[in-house]
C-alpha cells in the first residue's frame, strides 16, 4: 500500500513543481482579474495555491493510472475468504449456489 501511495504522490509532486514553474513564468498572479479586481492579493499565496492545485490534478491523474492498471482479476476478486462468503455466493467453495 505504501509503495502504491509513493507511486501516486511522487510523480504528481514533480509535475506540480514543473507546472508551477511554467505558471510563474507565464502569468503574473496580481494581474489576474475577476470583475475588475485582483483575484489574489500576493504572489507567494498565488504560487502556493497554484502548486497545490497542480499537485491535486497530478494526484488524480496518477491515481487513475494506478486504478486502470489493475487486472480484471484484481478488481473482481472477493476480499472475503471462501468459507465466510454469504450464502448463495457463486464463489463459495461448498457449492451453496444454483
């Protein structure tokens, strides 16, 4: 589980850093206006919010990649041992199904 978490968080952190560098190079956050007023008051706050927004997008992307990378057996596998599965479960060992 920890390795999967690292596979999600580390690449998204690197991408967020690169995206924040590009954002800081192309845009001045003090000039981003909404209804004639500056949206954010200081640059450092804007870059911080931007970094975490980019990081969340990267986490979502990496998590979806890990999710869709699983095989059908992993997705459809029953987490319960065969004897503790409910009555009528087709995957129960004692043949308690039709």
